[in-house]
C-alpha cells in the first residue's frame, strides 16, 4: 500500500516514460521523503531515469543535488545547481 509520501509503481513508470520523451528536464525537488528508505523509491526512480536519458538534465536545489549525488548519478547529469534563495 502506498503511503502519503510515496506513489505506486505505475506512476514511476509514467514519469520514466515522460523523461524518455523529453529533450530537456529540469528537476527541482525530490519525490517524497527520500531521506527515509521506505519513502525513497520515487526519488530513486526519477534520478535513475534522468541518469539513463539522453536529454539535457538540470538538477536544481540542494536536496535534489544530494539525492542524485548520493545515488551515484551526479556525473550523469548535464548541470547540478546548489544555489538557492
């Protein structure tokens, strides 16, 4: 059963399909409470899809940057910004 912080696997598949179609993806903010393993699936799946796409990928924000770097995908992204407001 999906919690309030996590979406079903079908949604992850839809995100991946859309990412595969994109020419450019700007991602600002993790999916759910990625710091907690049981809620990290959405963030992990989006980060993996971004790492596997040929699209230009721009990661914005400290939490998103931390997520892709912690997963070992930082070098697969076109640009990672840690600037904030």
